[in-house]
C-alpha cells in the first residue's frame, strides 16, 4: 500500500478487518468525552440587548462593544453581584459583547446555572450603560453641559427684548423704524438658532441614551459543548485517529512483497510458493497468553491491509505444490539428508506451511522445523544438517528482519539454500475421488486395448 493511493476499498477493508478494534476505540473515546464532561461542568448562556438610539458609525459601535467587556465594567459587575470567589477578571472570560444590526449591543453572560447566567447578563448590561453615561458626563465640555439652561435663558431674554422693541417702534416709515425692524429681524434669527440648538440638545448626556431592551431570558438548555456533544466528539476523534493511524502505518510499512526483494534480503534463491488454506480463528503454538487472547479478541493478530485470500484448488491441488518444492530441494541438494526449516514464530501461515512440508517430504530429505523470533532471531548451531530453508508468509517481513534471520543462520554455520513463500488461499471442497476413478478406469482400458489392436 505504500505506493498506492488510498481508496474507498481500502477504508472498507479496514472497517471489516479492524471492526472490533475501531468499535472499542469509539467506546473508549465516548468514555473520555463523558469524563471530560464531568471535569467541565455544564454552562448556561443568555443575552441582554442594549439599544443605542440615533446614528452611530460602525467603528463607534465596535468601541462600545469593547467597553462592555472592559475590565472596568466587569469589575463593577463583580462588585454588584458579590459572588464569592468570582472577580472581574473571571467575569471577563464569561462575558461577551458584539455589535449587531440596528445599533444594538448584545451582551452575553455564561454561568453554571440558568439563574446566575440571567443575572450576570442583566447586571453587565446595566453596568455598561451606567459606565458609558459616566464617561460622557466626565469628558463633556462644561459649556455644553450647561447648554440647555443657558439656551432657555437666552430665549426668554430675547423674547422680552423683542417685545420691548416692538412696543417702542415707530409705526411710520422713518429711518429709525427701519433700523428697529432690522434689529428685530436679527433678534428673531438669534431666537430661531437658539431654539434649534435647544431642540437638538437632549436633556440627558449622550451616554445615558443607551437603553437596556428588557431583562435577559432565562436559558433553557446548556451552552455548547454539552455532555452529549463531548461524548460524540470523543468518539469521533478516537475513530478518526485510529483510521489515520492505520493508514499512516500502512503507508510507511516496509514489509517486502516482491520475490526479488525477499531473495536479495536473505541472499538466496526462491524455490517456490505454497498455499495454505485460510482458516478463520486458527491458533498458533504459544497463543494462550493474555496478550495473544486480547489481540485475537480485537482482531489485530493479523495484518488488515493484505489482499483478500485468492481462490485456489482443493487439498489435492495444494499438495502438488508442496511435493514440487520437495522435488526441487532434492534436485538442488541430491546428497542432503537433513534440512532445517527456519520459520518466524509469529507467522501462522508459514508455520502451517512448514508443518505440511515436513509431512509431504516423506523423510527425503528429513526436515526439522525451527521457530525463531523475528525481532531477535537465534538458530541452533549446525550439526549434520545440509542447510536451511526459510519459510515465510507473503508480505509479513521487512528487509531488516530478513537480514537478521540471514545473519542468525550464518552465525550458526548454516547456509540458506532456498526460500519458500506461503500464501493463504480459499480452497474448494474436496472432490469425491471414488466415482471419478471408477469411471475413468474403463476409459483407460479401452485406450490400451485400442492401442494394442493397432499394433
């Protein structure tokens, strides 16, 4: 798989062959999410809205949202709430403010209960409005602050002056009357300007125009992440990590599958390949430990990314391949009487193939199985053996492991005379040989008689 693209069939094969392991990891992830929900108690969130009447620029609204979550406002809120062990710095992490359409500042409060969340949002909004009004009052121009009263006084004074001038004005068309009317027109203009400023000036400061649009609603559900969300997130996270881990391990796998690479790693030649019937749940010697039972339970006792076993013939056809390998051994070493079959102890297919090779050889040559560890192979010293045959399952060993087996054989004084590759296959049911042989015998007899007649 190291050179192949990851396809859906690969994912499907993973779920089929690692289903129990993936299901176990999903359950483990769900338990981890449930544990996280116990560590982080549920939270509730609600919001209060503050209206800013009039025309406000967007940057000013953003500034107001920042003021709503400033340290000064949260400190004032904490002092008003008087919650034990909760200060303004902690409230700053629980309070959020954002400017929305319609000149509205939405202030959200998060707490461990619906009542506390509602109270936090309402108090934060109230403190924000009061602080904004206080800032405007403190930074306003004194003349602007006293503006409404002064303007009203100006209006009254001007009105009286107009009345006096109107009473004393000459109704004739003299120069003095014209000047009087001109002065009256100017005074009316001043009065209109004063009234315009008075109408534009609100009795309260600009900051006090902020209005809290009612109390915050009591939250009816938990704020995310809820316990269900944490459990689901843990299960999905563990599943994704397991899938990515399997794909990454398969991508970087260095197990040799090609016959030339295997032969080069063992510095010997390939004598042939044999097939082993695939047996679901087959056990190896030494599989009784708790570790092996756990691996079998989770379905990780064999590779998941190997192709599905191909379909082969029946047992009789498989035996022919074993006998051909034994014949090649006799042709290669005519005088050999004893050979050692070196098999990795964690390769069940190779172990079964070696056992059948011993049975099919018929004692010529005499084969002895030697199981070695792939991590630290150790082969017994040479006695009267003529060499070593290495039996391997297809695609189960890396180049380093094969090199270690070859070095172990060399250290023990053995020569690797050949390699036998074993592959798991699906066999057909055994053929009933009795009726076929009875039917074939007359045909052979007829053939012999016909040949005899022609002679």
